[in-house]
C-alpha cells in the first residue's frame, strides 16, 4: 500500500467518528486496496470503539497488569531474540 492509499484510508477513518455510514467506509477502504476481510474488521473495530462495546468488554474483564516494566521486558526480549 502506498502513501496516497494510507492518506485516503485516514481521510475516511476520521469522518467515521462523526457518523459516516459503515458500508460507505468499508467500500472506500476496499477501494484503497485493503482486502475485504481487513476492511470488514477495521469497520467493525471502529464501530465497537464508537458505541463503547470495546471499552465495556475491557472494563468487564478487569485486566490485571504485570509488575514487569516495559523496559525490563524489552531487555530480556532482546537477549532472547539475539540468541
């Protein structure tokens, strides 16, 4: 996907937050070169964020966070990856 296609994708993503039709968004994303499965997933994700489903699900699961800091994980990962 080239830079122009990504700009088009962003152009149609931002107005979606103010009510662009999901079907229109999906067809425009498809026109920029994204596959049908990706346009469908992207549209579904945007809708879940917009209506609050995604946030509600995350809050309901009450995730627990690790005490390991990202920097410490990155160092350990780098060692494993280099091996």
